[in-house]
C-alpha cells in the first residue's frame, strides 16, 4: 500500500499561463509517468500579491503524493517529472522544485487541500 506524503511544488512559468491549466497539466504529468509511477493530488495556493514587471510567474501548489518509493525518492521523482513535463508543454524557461512539507506546515497545508474542518450536525 503506498504511503502518501505532502509536499510543496513551486513552479516558474511564463506569465500568460493560467494557473488552473497548469494544475491540470502537472497532475496529468505526475500521474502518467511510467518510469516513476505515483498518484498526485494538487491544490493551488493563492498568491498574496502579483509581482509586476516579471516575464515569469511563480506559482505554488500543495501536492499529496503517493507511490511505492520512500518519501525522498518520491519527491525527487515528482520534481523530475514536473520539470520535464513543464518544459515540453510551456518551453525551456520553466522550472519546478518539490520539497516535502515540514511538520509545522502539514496542518495548514492540509486545510488548503481538504478545506477547513467543521463539525457535522
């Protein structure tokens, strides 16, 4: 049974790329890699401000990754797959970095993926 891990996926893409299209493309790339099989669920983290004057946009996603590999290999495989897929689809100026979520961040990131917990009536 694969063990899920939570990670942050930060990408730099051209400014005109829609974040929701990017989310769909990344999910497809991560889940369809035959060499590094895994499942991925992504959620866009909202940006606090949009910097002006830059040609590339920085976007951050919360990723729940699951696969048969240990966490370090899973994160490395996700980074490789994301970079390769982004460069194929959006050009060579794209980049991606993945890092596992720290223990302090997991509770806050979980709320962004699953929503704020509330009491059932």
